[in-house]
C-alpha cells in the first residue's frame, strides 16, 4: 500500500464504496490509530470499536459481532413536509443501517 496519509485514504475509500456498504473498524491495543479508523468507518456508514489490551479480547469481539450481526432497520430516511424544515440547515437524513444500541439523529432549523 502506497498511501499513508489517513485523510487521503478516507477520501479515496468513499467513492470506491459504490454499494454504500458499512465499513466497521477494530482498533487493537493502545497503538492503533482509533481516530483514523473512526473517521473511515463513519464516512462509510459504519462505526469503530476499540479492543482493549487489558480486557478479554474474545468477549469484546463477541459483543462487536453481536451488534453488527443483526441490524434492526435498513435504508432509514427522515422526511419532512415541504416548508417545514430549512433544508440548507439540516444534517444527514438518510441512514443505510440502524443497529441495536445505536441512535439516529437529525438536526436542523424548523421554519
């Protein structure tokens, strides 16, 4: 792999993910670049988790798998009546996957 700049990796990954598949990241140990993995996953509909050295990695991996193995909803879109919300002020309204224990939030200015 030639690229080592984390921002460049994120910028190159997003357009290649044409199916909008969630990318989940695991950061093993304290030396892992969790901020990079978090940004990479969040920009690709997933999330990142730390696997801590002092704890039982097996249990942490089981919990991670339990979370991602059974999504509750897919293709969630929040819609508003015309003129109800200032569209230029609102955040993301489309969410490809919703997992147990996670949350969806939309913010914006109400007219």
